[in-house]
C-alpha cells in the first residue's frame, strides 16, 4: 500500500485536533499546520497525497492558498479539499474557481469527512 | 392560276385530245379501208384473169381457130359480158390490156354492156399497173392512171398471153367518206370549243361566284371573333368554327355532338339554358341571349348567342345556325363599372356619415374646451394660493407658472427662462413633451439643501402643459434609509454570528461523535446517554443557526436563487418519501395527491424543497392523530401547493404573527421538540423571493392548511 499522506491546514487548535486526530486514528499519515506559509513549506518539501484546509486562515485565506498550490506545477496535481464554516454559495463558487476539488461545510461529522477521504484514496488505488 | 383559267385550260386540253383521238381513229380506219380496197382490186383482177384464161382455153380449143386477132376479140367480148367489177362505184374500172405493137391497148369492161370501150396509149406513157400486168406480174399499186387521176389498182396477168387485167378505183372515192367525216369532226371540235366558251362565260361566273362566296364566308369565319355554329334538329352541334379553341378552350371536334346548352351554358337548369330550350323547341330565332359558362381551364366566359332556325321545304326544323359572341370583356367591364359605382356611392355615404360625426365631435370639443378653460382658471387660482409648491411647465420643460412656494424651494428667479433640467439636476433627461402628450404620472424624489422632496409630475394632454406638485418627504426618506441600513446591519451581523457560532459547534458536535464512537460506552450507559444529549442539542443548534443564516442571507439580499425547471409532482413525492419514516414513527399518515403529468415551474429546486419539508415537518409537530395531505393544483400561470394537517390548529390572532421571525405559537398542547421559530419566516422569504405567496387557513382543534402559490414562469434577472 502506497503512502497516504495528508496535510491538514487549520488554525483553530480544537478543530485541528478533532479532524486531524480522527483521520490519524483511522490510519492516515496526517501532518497538521496552523499557518498557510508553514503549510506551503511542508507541502513543497514533502508533497502529500491530499491537502485539507480551512478557509479562514491567518495572513492568507484558503482560497488564495489553493490558487498558489494549483498554479505551481509541482503541487498542482495534489487534490485540495476545503473544510469551511462559510456556507454561502459565493464562497463555494470562489473555491471552485480557485481549483478546489471538494468543498465541505463545517460542522461536518468526523465520520463523514473520513468517508470522503477514504473514497478519494480508494478511487486513487483503483484508478 | 385562277380557277377560271384552270377550267378553260382543262376544257381546251379535252377538246384537243378529243380531236387527236378522233383524227387518229379516222386515219386508222382509212388505212384499213385502203388495204381492203387494194386486196379487193387484186382479187378482182385475178378472178377476171382466171376467167379470161378459162375463156381463152375454150376459145383456143374450138376449131377452127381464127386468127389470133379474132379470138382475142372474142375473148374480150365474152369477158365484157361475163366479168363485172366487184363493187359498184363511179370510178371503179376493170381494164384488160394487151400489147399492140408499140402501144398498149386498153379494153374497159363494163358490166352487162357486152361491149368494150377501147383506147390505145403509147407503151412509154402507160401507167405502171398495165405495164406490169402485161409483163406477167401480179400485185397492187397506188399510182396515177392514164387520165392523171390518183388510183389504187390490183393487177394480174393471163398466163402466157401478153394480156393483163387491172382493177382500179380512184383514191378520191375511197377517201371520200373519211373526208366527209372530217367535216363532222371539225364541226364537233368547234361545238366543243363553243361549249367550253359557254362554260367559261356562263357557267364559270356562276361557279366563280359560288366559290368567291365560299372564300368570303371562310375568311369571315376565320377573321370573326364570334363562334359560328350549326346544330341538327336535336340541337346537337354539327359545326363549330375553329375559334372555339381560343374562346372556350375546346376544339370544334371536341364540341361536335354536344347539345347547344351544354356548350354555351354553365348548367342545363340555369335560366338561360331553359330559355334556349324553349326557343329551340318552338323553332324561334335566338336573339342576343346572354349566356355564361366556363372555359376548359375554369375561366368565366360570357357569350351572346344569336341564331336562326334552318327549315326545309315542309317547314320542318333541320337545326339552327348562328353565332356566339364573346362578351366577357364587356361584361367584366360592366361589372367593374358597377362595382366602382357602388364603391363611390358607399364612399359618399361614408363621407357623409364622417362629416356628421365630425360635426358632432366638433360641437363636443367646443363644449369640452369651455370646460377645460374653466378648470384651468380654477387650477391657476388654486395653485397661486396653495402652500404646496406648484410648477406648470410646457413641452420644452420651461416653466409657465410657479407659485410662491415653488419659487422658494426651487430658488426661481423672476421671469426664469431656464428649463426644469437646468433648475434641478434630477429633472434632466425627462421627456416633457412625451409626458404631457401621454398624460404621464411620474414621481421623482430629490434632495434640495438637505431636505428631500417628492415631485409629482403630471402631464395634462388636454391643456397642453404639465404640472408638478412637490411635497417635503425629508422625514420619510430619513426614516426609510435608517431602517434599511439597520436591517442590513442586522442581517450582516446575523450572517457573521452564524458563521462564528459554527466553529465551537463543530468542535462540540465533532468530539461528541468521536467520543461516542471511540470511548466504548454501551448504549445503556449513562455516559453514552449524556453524550447523545450533547450531540442532539448540538445538532438542533446547528439547524437553528442554518435557518438564521438563510434568513439573514435573504434579508441581506445575498440569497441567490438558482432557477431551473422543476417538476413539482416529482419534488412533492420526494419530500413525502423523505419524511415518511418520521411520519410513520408518529403513527400518522401522509397522503400526496399530485396530477399524473409533470407540473413544471421555474424555481430554485433546493429552496422549494426546503419550504415543503419545513411545512410537512411543522405539520408533523402539531398533529397528534390523523393525517397530513399534500395537494398540488396547477393552472397555466400559477401552481398551488397545499400542506394540510388534522392537528391542533392555529388561532386567528396567532395566524397573523405566524410568519414573523422568532415568533412561535406558544401553546400548552405543543407536542414535540421546540422549533427554531424561524422555519415559517424562512418559508415566506423563499416563496416571496420566487414572487409567490404563502398563507394559512386554520381552525383551532380542526387543523391547519398552509397554502403556497407560485408563478409558473419566473423571469429572473
């Protein structure tokens, strides 16, 4: 089984703990980051299989981070899941335009998030 | 070559041919007769010569033989008495000739005469037949005799004697009958020529006249534009001129045998056809009968029929002969003229009526004008005294009149010639002419020196000017702007709050779930039950926050409806399906009554479904026993959805407050978990955003019926 590395960018420590730990306990290699700049460095150094991020982040929001990832040929192939508490249609639209692969609205049940992640890796395995 | 010349030539040739044939026949007969005559002459000469020989032998044997002279004399005498010419004729001669020294003695024998006429001629000048006969030859010859007459002669010798017999006849006699017949032939030719002249002079002119008449008739028929026709006793066509092809489209041979009325009348039962039958039945002449029929290709043809009966000597009808004149052009011209006359008459009548109308209107207008002038005077007086600013303007937007109040607020100068657009920026771009012409009513609100005025602009077409009444709306405008801004601020605040609330809620709900999953409590454990409570209340709080957010979005104008074509029958069935377990758990029944065919409207599918789910969910909450029914009715432009329950009902007082946010019907009979109090307000917002309406019909203790009405077409911008 190939590596199933996930980078999770979330500035709220409680939420980072909730979803990060949940995914980790499910067997995924999850690296958490509270700051987008730090996350970028992690991603560039060791590109993960999947990136999950919040929208509201310090200095740079998730949308901008996505645009930067997607415009860099080195990281453009890595799927980006956005986990946001913004539920407005406009936010979803912006995320889709930035190149986000899946937009999930918080609060989302940890098990549901896990399902999405598992689905992604299953699809990648079989694909 | 004219007919006359031809006939004369023919006759002349005939005469010539007759002449040639007759003359040739005469010639042949004459030649035949000549040959006959020649052979007869020869026969006669031979017979006589044989007889003479017999006689000579007798005479020689009778002794005593006289001198040669004597028996020859005797022979001649006996011959003269015995021999006879074969044919009685004036010029027939039978001559016995003998050589007498240098001369030739000719003895002419005459029948019954017994004597002989004797002549002696020198041998040298003797005619050929005598010479040849005496020389012992036999034959025939055409020559001249000693007297110089032209003769034909047969000659034969007496054997061993220098004696010959010559039978001759003058050629003139043989020829005489033919010469005579020639006169008759000449006469006949002359008679034939005369006959020819007679024909040429008397019969030919008559013939020529008839022929000219025929030519003339033919030319007339050809050049005539009328159809010329003939019928038999049964009125069937026996002749028809060729121009029927042009006039009727039928060639004459196609018309022959048809009845007169079939050819010239459109129907046998039409009046003209009956008239025609009547006239022909009585053998009366036809005079200018106007008939109507169709050509072969269906074009109308008018004909004028004239004809005369053809009677035989017994005054019996043999048929008719006549013409059919094509009067289509004339009839159509008449028709057009008649129509023109009718049209002219109609127009004169119309014009007369119009004039009467105009006269009436003119009178009315005069009266109206008086009324208007009266009104204008009152208006001017009223405006002058009114504390409300009043301005009167013309089609170019210039001020005709302004009362003191208007002068003050618009800062008008005396005799101000500026247009309204120059006086107040908000008036620029107004089409004053159109406003006056159409009697338009416009409202413009404008700020002047920190106050707001609403200008009611009205065009008065009958007066040709417009008036503006201004009212001070400063308080109203300020209040409205403040209210709007407060509402926006509230909505923004709600949106932000709901977002902020989500984060801690995410943590609470998320960890509750993780704990429930991972802590290993049994469902009956107190800790498990407590965790369940935390999670359930967290979820309720989330619903509340979501509703709040939706409401805020709508109020902040940020909810964007995604219009698609939505089949409501399908949507209602889905919603009912979604709620079915919920309904079943409460021991209720849910009926869905929708038309079999799709009912499609333009709407945001998710939002409309949200409304229906909300209404059904409400109905479940307030119904203890019975059922919930969902109905769908549709018309071409509207649909009506009804969600009806048999629940506790709502009092009229509560019905009024039902759709306000955070209002909940407080009732002791309330059955289940508390609602957010936002559901119906949200439903109303969504339905109204769709340009629809929602209302409730309810009676306490009987049930409630929530009715949603939506337009079929939503032309969203």
